[in-house]
C-alpha cells in the first residue's frame, strides 16, 4: 500500500495510550476510600514517583489542551502551594510510612508560575514526608517566556536535574496564531541560564500541525532548536479538540495544515532530528545516544505514562494537585480537575479523588501488550500472555485488524510475534488500538493518529 493510501485509511482518531484503559473510561466508581485502601496496601519497599500538577499560566496559548488557567495574582498561587503541601502530608499519612521516591515531575500549566519560595516549600514538604533518593530525577516543565532569576535559583536549590522547555515553533506567523511569542534568542538565553546553575539535562518540545505552519518553516525551527544541543527532543502533533478546549475554537480550522501537509511536517521534522545524530524513541521522542532514555530504549526498559515516554520504572505514580492522575497496581485515580473542589476536599482531610478505574487481569495483560507496542514496536503475544497466566487465544480478537495491517504493510504478524514496520511507525497508535477492548469507534473524542 502506498504512503498516501495508508494515510487516508489509518489517520483516524485514536488514543495516545499514556495509560490503559485510557482516561475517558475513568468513572466515579473509584472513590477516595478505594484510593486510601490502595495507598495503605502499598508494599514498604516499593519505590514511588510523584507527579505535581500546577494548573496556572501567565497567558493562554491557544494550542494548549492542558488543565490550566491564566492567573497573574500572587494570592491564588500561594493558596494553591499551601494546599499542595497539605495534600502531600495527607497522602503520606494514608500510606502510613516513609516511602522511597525516585522520580519527581512537575507539570502544568507552568510550574514556575508559583513563587520561588513556594516551590521550595513544596519540595521541603516532599522531603519531610518521603525519603527522596540521592540520585532521584527531578524534572520541571518550563515556559522560557516567564522565568525569573529567582525561579532559576530555586530550581537549582530544589535539586532539579532535568528541564523541559516548550518551543512549539519559532515562526512569527505561527506564534501569532497560537498566542505564544517566543523567539530563538529568548529560548537560548533561558537554556544558558539553567545550564549556568548546574541543570544540564535539557528537553525541547516541538509541535507540528499548527496554524499557518509549513514544512520548510518547521525545518527551520528544528535547525534552530538543535543548535541548543538538547539531550532530548519531543515532536508532538497538535491535537485540535475545540469541543474539549473552547479556546482552540479561536484557531480557524482553515489555517490548519491539511492531512498530507501535516504528515509531511512530521516526517521532515523527524528526519532532521535523526540526521543530527539523535536516536528515535517510540512514537515522538528523540534522544542523544548516551542519554538514559536512548539507553532504556535500546535495552527494552523504556516506559510510558501520563508524561509520555520515560525511564521511570517505579511501579507506583502518585498524582498531586488538581486534575493530576496517579497509577497504582490496583488501578488509576484522578484528582478533582476543579481547583476549588480539590482544595475543599483536602481542607476537609479527604483525599481529593474525583474518579478512576480499577484494573482487571485482562486490563493488565492488554496494558502490557500496548506498552510494548508503543515503546519498542514489537511484542511476543504468547510470552506476554503466559506472563499474565492467560492463553494466547485471549488476545486473538485483535487478529483481524492485525491481518489487515499486515496486508497494508504496517506490521509483520505471524500469529504470535508482532512487529511494527518502519512504514507503520507513524500509525503505531492504530496498532495498539487493535488490543483496546474499551475503545468504541465514534464514541470517544481523541486526537488524529498522525
């Protein structure tokens, strides 16, 4: 099948598979009491990861699909930071012991929208309640447009080891269309300031499929971004979901690149990054060959969670902050997305869980299969099924879809071993979807596969 035909057939709406089952299937059947029981049952030697969500930004980027709001006053930021410290203590009490933390990820929104002293106080609360490993990774997402010198100093004092800088696109017409004005000089200066205080690991996020974006323009953005020699680069496709994020309706649909141009942008950007010496990681990440993510991918240790691809292999991720999602062996939990509802629960000494999902044995099996496909592009279904005590036949509902993909040149499939071919990698989410028994075509609203 020709590339154009594949694009027309397989560029449909499918989940990103940062979890399985995916978040649209969470419900209020999972309660704060369930979460409390799951925390209490946590093995004493289980290492943890923490995700802290800060749902605030200084201005609204029109492409954004995150849980965030614009806040410019100090009072709500300080209130949020104080409540976040209370949530850290509340969760620790429910666990009932000090637990080892190996990864801490700050996301948003813009975590550095919090005052520097507030970020330091939150980090102090984490150290007070948990045993943070000396070699723990501390990663923070940053908007280079709003990073004070005091915030840079606070990041260093917090022990930050990795930062992710949003770039998106350096083209001025694109920036105007998405309300994000950020030139290369500002971004380079931000990277230099962070490196000067000892934060050497740098990630850059780029986006294709934006309004008024062109393939040649995106190549120029990639060339400039790589001049900063980041350790990792992520190239995401813009998800135009105005039914979920009303502000995206301000982006006129006729300014968005058509499917063929969007695909060309993806291919051109990825080729430019690979030609610069980066290793392709999964669907949309790239890393220098000596980066831990590249090494994890080479050794089949790459993982995928709500932050995307990661080297984090901790079996438990605790979500802190409004809308944050946690993952435990028993299932997923999500905090109230509304800051007032989240805050009120914590002030009443209640875990602020709004919804979640308990995992069945079948969910665990299919999650394992999907993660292997998304991370390594290959899976031995018989070996994976046996590891979960299930027969190979329990996965054969995917066979018709896999056979069709094999005929179309996306995968190699012999009834047991599945491998995604290079031509099929842009459509790896479609391959994963063949194993998704929760997915109902047309019932959910997801982003385009490419």
